[in-house]
């Protein structure tokens, strides 16, 4: 079953209002230390947070500490030999409360959520939004506590806006994306900066051959070796707020999938969203389907370069695939219900094109054609590239450096303003 939903999460926010208030009071009296940075990410030591750590701490000498949320993250921090602390510990609170810069990729809960007020908050986010997020979607304002109460909804909206007001810098991939993020987080002009996203620099550095080899190495280290010519198909459905993925194949669909994979010497890598779960049980006796969840590959972005096809529904990975470039197939059996409940920026057809599949039978026919017909593959790659060009202003591997420069300029301006 899924591990998180907006309804449960927002009910928790309401219950913690006194703790948030106490944290804001503490933020007034606890001095913050220049040069001290705190990092955290729901994805672990990965994503844009790790890219910025490399830039700020390892290249520019910032005094950084990574706050971990799980024992696995703590072990990974130990393995990498970096300074770390559990985010929910007293040390995690104190380090967050003293840091001048707080870097997150999902929300303030990436670090110690009660000690963020007063910091220079850098919200890197974790993907270009296709589905509506934050203040733009009623889904994100649902609560299990008095779910039909307008007062509760208004209070949650006010809390989201207040949290957004703490954000000093939010990088955007392009002007198109900037507008979405300003609206979703309730941010004024100037807070969202078009620098490109640090998390995708890995898809633009080095040669295409080097990136592909590195991506395949990540996949094989996590899921097992394959022959050199074997192709990887990534299936990456997005989160459905506590509901199970409606595209989990049944026995007949698994047979269709395996038939296509066998025919084209391919392996399907199933990556459920890290906030969700699904009962993926492919037929026994075949290694053509392998699970590649966030427990074995915390950051899928570098691995994306080693793929041959992406299958998704509403994931932001669709926007990133064109940086490789990669053909993308869309499988969205709940399109109408999802659009009504969550909503999209623009229309789904603007991203998925005119032919998204509504079931695995259609998706398998499309996959068979893409793997077997170079002309069809080329057309899908061209679609993917055009989509990427709409949303990525930069493809030079310099996004992280640009973000770091913006942060330094912002810190300087804040210091002068308080002098």
C-alpha cells in the first residue's frame, strides 16, 4: 500500500501548528551562522540537493551538513564520508536553526521542519510539473481532518502560502516553468529564477556515450547484469496520492509484456513512485522484468541516460527524456479521473501527443513498434526532443553553477540589507 497521501500529511500539518509557531519564535532569537549550509532531500543523497552540495561544499568550501531521514540515508552519508545528522534529532534541529542556507528538494520536512524560519531557503524542487502542484491543485489542500470544511482548506492554503514566503530561491528550467512554480508556491517575481535545474546537469555533462555507459552501469549494479545488446525499458508511473497504480498488469498483460521483451531482447525496469507502492508481481521464471525502486536506485535521473525507452503516465521524467534524447510512450488508464482530481498545466495532449495508451495491450503494441521500427523510434525521439526544448532553457551542464551564483548574490544582498 502507499506510504503517504495529502490527506494524512495535511492533517499532520494542522496538528503541528503549535510546533511550527514555536519554531518561528525560536528563529527570531537563534542566530544563524554565515557560511553554514544544511541540505536534505526526500530522495536521499541524490537529486538536485547532491548536485548543489558538490558545487557549494566540495568546490566552494561551504560548511555543509546533510540531514538524513532514514537509516539507509545515514549509512550512505557515512559511506561518502560527509558530515551528517538525523534531521529529527536535537543536533538536526540545532544545525537547521543555525544554518544560513537551507537546501531542500521536496519540502521543509527534508530538513528539520521546525527550524527553517529565518534561513535563506533554497527550494530546488524535483521535477518540472506536468500535474498541478501546491496552491494550483485542490488535491494538495485535502485533509483527513474535517475534509469538507472550508475553514480547514483556507487554513491549509494560508499555511502553504506562509511556507512559500520563506523560500528565497527556486530554480526553474525555463520561463514556461517559472510561471508554473510562481503560481504553485505563491511566490513573487524574482524568487523563481531561470537557471536550469541542478538535478539534470548529469544528463548534459560528458559525451552521450559516457552518459549511456554510466546509466547502464547504475542499472546493472542495482538489478543484475545483462548482455551488452540488451535494451532497457523504464516504466515509471507517478504518485496517485495514496492510491495504487491502476496500471499494475494482470497475468494476461504480463504475458503480453514478456512477449514483446523477449522478441526484442529487452528488460522492463519497474520504478514505482517513492511515495507510493504497488503489487508488481511478474510471472516467475523470467528476468525480463526487474524492480528498480528508490530503495535500490535513489536517483533515477543518471540512470535515465542508459535507457532505450521510457513508459510513463504523468511523471516529470517525460520532460527530461528529451535531454538524452529518449522515445517516450504514455500509459494513462485513468486520464479523465486524474485530470479531474489533480489537473494539468496546459493539456495532457501537449505532452503525450494524440495517442496515449489506456491499457497495456495498446502500450505493448506501441513498444513493439518502437523497438522494432527505427523510423517510428526516430519520430518518438523527435517528439521527445521538441517537448524538452519547450521546457529546458539550458542543456550545457551548468545549471548548478548558475544556481550557486544566484544564491551567493542573494546572500550578499540580504547581508547588505540587514547591515
